[in-house]
C-alpha cells in the first residue's frame, strides 16, 4: 500500500487544525479498540486455565487482562479432548487436512488458472473471444448457486468424504482467471515478441519470461484463495461425515457445539486456527490489500 | 511459397498450445460450475432426492417446487431476513468503512498502524469470528451484557442475545460489520487516492470548508466506488451462512434463518435436491438482478481502480 497521497487540507488557523487532529486520533483510537477487543479477548481467554475465572472475568475489564492462572492447559486440552469432541484421531490430523486441501487448491489453481489466462491474453487462437466472454460471465455465479447440484454430483460419483471432493471443485476459479488475464494484457509485449522471433515456444515464453514478471498477481490470487478456502465451511458441511477428513472450520463447529462448553478450550482452538491466517496476513500484508482492492475492481 | 505455410504452421501450433493451456481450466469450470449451474434449473422442476429411492423414480413435477416455496413460511422468512440484513448492514457498513477510509487517508503519524489494525478482522475467518462473538454474547455473564448494562445505567441486563428472537439477528449483524468493514475501507481508500489533489486545492482557495469539500468533491468522485461497495455488500448479504450456522442454526424461531441455510437444510439434511435447487435458482436470480443494477450504473469500461 502506498502512503496516503492526499494531504489533509490545512485550515488557516493552526489551532483549528490541531483540534481536527485530536478529533481524528480520538476516532482512530476508538475504532482500533473496537476492531481489536474481540481478538485480545480471544487470546487472553485461551490462556485462562481456570474456567470459572474465565466466566467471572466476562463481566468486567478483566476479560482483557491476564488474570488468574495463565497456562497452556487449554491448548493441551484441545489435543486431549479432540477424539471425544470431534471424533477424529487428533487435532494434528485436522490441521493437516486443512493445510493439505488449501495448499493443493492454491498451488494447482495458480497453474491451471494462470496458464488459461495467459493463452487468453497472448495467443491468438480459435475460440478465444468466446472464452473471454464466458469467463467474464461466469464471475457472476456465486458458489452457493451451484452448491446443491454440485453436492448431488459429488455423492453420485462417490467423491463425498474424500480429499478429491474437497479440492477439485475449487481449482478452476473464474475470477482468478480474470485477474491473471487483466495482469497479462498489461505486461509489455516487446519481451515476448523478441522471444517469438527467436523461435521460443509459447510454453517457454510463459514459463521463463512471463512467470518471473508476475509475482504480484500470483501472490494476490494465492492470498485471496488461501483466505477464502481456509474458512470454507459450507462445502465441508455438505460433503463430510467422516471426522478424519474434517477441516478446521467444520471441526470447530463440532468442537463448539459439544455440551458442556469449555470456553477456555474453545478459545484455545480458535487461537490455533487463527494463527496461520494472522501470520500469513502479517507477512503478506500488501498482497491482502491488493487482493481486496482488485476484487474491488470486480464487476 | 514457403512463407504462407510457415505462417500456417505457426498458427496451428499456437492453436494447439493455447488449447493445451486452456483445457484443464475449461474442463474443470464446465464440470464444477457450468454443468451444476444448468442442472440447478433442470432439477428445480423435479422431485430429485440426494440418495434416490429405487422404488420412487425422479419425476418432472413442473413448477410445484416454486409453488411450495411461496407457501413455505420458513423460506419467506429466510428471504426477508436476507433483505433485512442488506437493509441494515449495507448503509451502516458502507458509511463506517468510508469514514474509516477518510480517517486513515489523512497525513498523520501512525495512520498506517491503524489501517493494519482495522484490516485484521478481515484476516480472521468467519467461523472463528462467530465463535469469539458467541462468548462475547454469552449470558447471563458476558461482555455484551456487561457493556449494555453500563451504557444503559443498568436498565438492560442479562439479555440472552443469541436466544432471543429480537436480539439474535442484530447481534449477528454487528459482528458481520466488525469483520467486513476493514475490507471495504481498503476499496474506499483506493478510490480516495484516485481523486486529484488539485480539486481540493482549488476548493481550498475558494474557501470551502472540509465538510463542503466532502459533499462537493469527495463523495461525487467516489460515485463508482460507492456503487461497487454497496452492490458487493448487498450480494454478500444474500450469501449469508457461516456466522448464522455456527451461532444460532437459524433460530430462535427462524429469526436468523437465511436463504443459503434453508438450501442446506432442505437440500442436504432433508435430501430434497429438487426443492433446494429451486431455492438456488431464486438465489441466483436475486444475485443476477443486483449485478444487472451494477452494470447499468457503472460505466462500460468497468474500471474503478
């Protein structure tokens, strides 16, 4: 993200400007508290190993403070209670399921979607214009609109309760193709043209000239697909009954739904499920920003 | 005479390469998007079930599913809930995120920090958000109850936020805004940075106050961004599922039931694929209609930047 380019209008008197600035900071801080309090609350609660302490703290500012006994007890409880609550062997398996499914979707998706987009953007071939129109039209169809027939197909082809069933519907992604396409048509043609004259194949050009230039768009698409799929609840709800294949959102739903609720354990679970996305967010922040802004261009 | 043939060969090669690069995506899109999309329409005229009963073959039943839908009180309730969500959340979230964008667009020390903080909820997946807020809404002891009691000087106390049909949906709306506002802030920010500084300088010389500048310059310049944000939030409102599914399962008394939840309940839990497909069709038509509005309002080049 670039720095804000538009300077604030300085209104004649410096006293008035200072007043505006103080007001701005008050608003900024108030909003920061609003957006942070649930997360601080989650972290603090996750470490409170005394459940009754946790519940008592809910009624006061102590909910945000490290009060009472703070330990990793809740985290080890998550591992210990997992087969009871979720029915799966252990938490590590669930974490593996999510990581495996999401990384396959992202990696294979990047290859499949970008190569299609490259062909659309650069190679004159029979049927190209019709395909471009098709992609732009497909963007409009939300997943929810096809979920029911897709579920029928998945059960009929015995792909329910399989990794394949979790992965394969999400690899090709019309909006990702569109993003890649937009990026590729914006690249300067000269480099590729020189290679064409030298007799390089289109594959080689794509692989050794275009890919190295396309880091930003790959990162943007990867980040937005990662975030979307890491949180995907709807599809696993519809096709998974075998707890050994549960992904994090579905396991969390099950863990959360078990009575009696152990809030300390539940919060430890949410912390463990959130840390990967938070870390990815902090490391790849500008790509998150770009993915948000580019989906803003969608329409 | 060699030239044309070489050109022809290159063209043929291009065709082959292009189709090789396109085929995986085209096949996957066909099987997992286009075909199911068309199937939704076809299935909506049948009584297809998820696990077909051998003795009761699937039949064409015309518009029966659509007729049943209108008589189904919980479907109508779900549709109204999605509308209500859109009517409340769209204006609130849009104005909040615009305000946030204006705040962090100022040249003040530390605004980058605040921008990051406002965006953190977006990086938290909705299932996690729903679980955290369930504890915030816990009753009788809970953060929301403590807060409500303080701001109303004790008038409001021990509300079971998620078990009360009056408060459950607004409670879900609040956390949805919490999670989504940062995302739209960024879209507004991109729009704001596209406005030329000259316009503000000219207005400053003419003695326009910041408030006048907002109404006369900022808002009109953000027209396309605003349309976009409003439209996408409205579409999100109709896709509502995760938070309601985790927190209330649509209850109490269907007060938080949504179209997508209804689809899952009827199509998956009750296995009525035909009926759920009819709901999918209605859902798609709504989203499609909203997108058409957007295409009418936005200029042809679709560029918002």
